[in-house]
């Protein structure tokens, strides 16, 4: 049945086409997404590409290890940082370059099992709303508040949400292999303190994409469960409200999995150093604020034991002279000098 029974204008024809497309896409989302195969990190094609990326990762690791040593020798970093880079993060980078495909297979299998379980669990909830969706698909413009134009807008929202659900699956299928290859190169960046936060971004994106599909099916079951529980007739104000609920359910289901990728926390290190011209990663959360406060220079002067005639003694003398000059300048700014202070005490 057409949304506009007797189309007379181009807008009526457009409303009919968009309305039919919206509910056709919606039925494919409810039934077709479960039939899509999951991404397999153990496939021969991905492992072959990862082998090349791992080789580049080893080259990057060696190059950045040399840079870290040179940077430390020139006074750019302490011995603790160099020891941490060479004896902690370098073996860790080698381990991750070699064994990250196996770890990826474990995470992928866990995500695929979660997807299957959630899809089976939510199938009853989603299938229970099919009768309500068929009733809304048969709704006509003369029974909807706002008529053709409002029905066209709501249908566009439904198309956007339903298409977004397919885009989540498409982004996962393409993004996971790409992020896995970038992670293979990025593991080598763990050696250098300045590149360490950047090295953890690609694995974080890969992990987020791995669990994007389980989150999609979980939201699909939750939102359509709320849609089915709302009830109401498929006409009038109640029909418009149910169409809006359907559109919001699809938009939330498709937007949240990809939004979570942008909200992943930036992974920092205990003491971050920067390459020349690089931009520091801003601190995040309470831990970042505490770290920033710890790295802030203290206002308390440092007491240094020096020997007369040595450079340290000259520096201490210059510091004391600077403090005396600063005190005299402060007294002048307050309008009080030693002479005026003595005269005022004599008067008293």
C-alpha cells in the first residue's frame, strides 16, 4: 500500500518511494544482519599482509631505539627512561609484533561468540515487533498528523538509521584489517617514549571495531524492546510517536558503536617525552592531572651543597644576589625604603 494513496505531485511520489525504501531497509536490518559473516583475523590473506606490516614494525622499532639512545646521550632523557625503553618496551614490542595475531584471534573469537549469543538472545524481542512494524508500514498520509511532509521526514530518518546499521558492519569488515596492519607497524613505536601513546591508538581502534558488532546487536535488542513495549495504535498521534520511536531506535543503534571509537581514552605513559616539534598529549582524568602537577616545577628553592670557587658556588651566589635585588625592588614598589623605615621608627 502506498503512503500517499493518490499521488498528485513530485513530493507525493518522493514520499511513497522513501517510505517504501525505509521499511524495506528496516526489514533487512532485522533479518539480514544476522546472516552476515564475522571478520576472521586468522584468514590467510590477513596473516600474509600482517607479516609484511610486522617486518616494517621491526624496522621502525630498531630506528626509534637508536633515536632514543641518541636522545638520551645528548641529555634529552634520563637513564631510567632509556632503561625502560630498551629493557621493558623493546621486548614487549617484539612480543606483540610476533604474537598479536594470536591475541587478535582470541579477541575475535570472543567477539564472534558474543555476537552470536546476543543475536540469538535478542531475536525473540526483535521478532515480536514485526507485527507493529508491518502496521506502521501500512500507515497512510491521511492518517498521520502533518500529512505527507512529516511522513517524508520521518521516513528519511528511518532510512538513515537503517543504512547506518549496515555501515557499522561495513566499517568493521574494512577497518579491522586496516587497523591490524597499522598496529603491526605501530608496535615498533613503543620503544620511544614520545611515540608510545600513538602506538596504542591503532590497537585500540582495532579492539573497538572487534566489539562494534556485539554492541550493535545488543542495542538493536534493547531499543526494539523499548519500541515494542511502548504500544499504541498505528495512526494519529500515537502512530506518529511510534514512527519517531522507530527512527530514534535505529539512529541510536547505528550511531553508538562508531561513537564509542572516538571516546576511547588516550593511553599515556608515566613520563612522556616529546620529539622536537611534536605536540604533547593532553592529560585525561584524575591520573593526568596528578601527573601534570607532579611534573610542574616547584616554587620551593632547591638547596645545593657547593664548594667555594666551584661553578655551583657561583650559581648559588648569583641566585642569592638575584633574590636580594628582587626584595629591594619589591620594597620600592611598596613605597618603603630602608631610610624611610628608619626615620619612621625614630619618630615613634
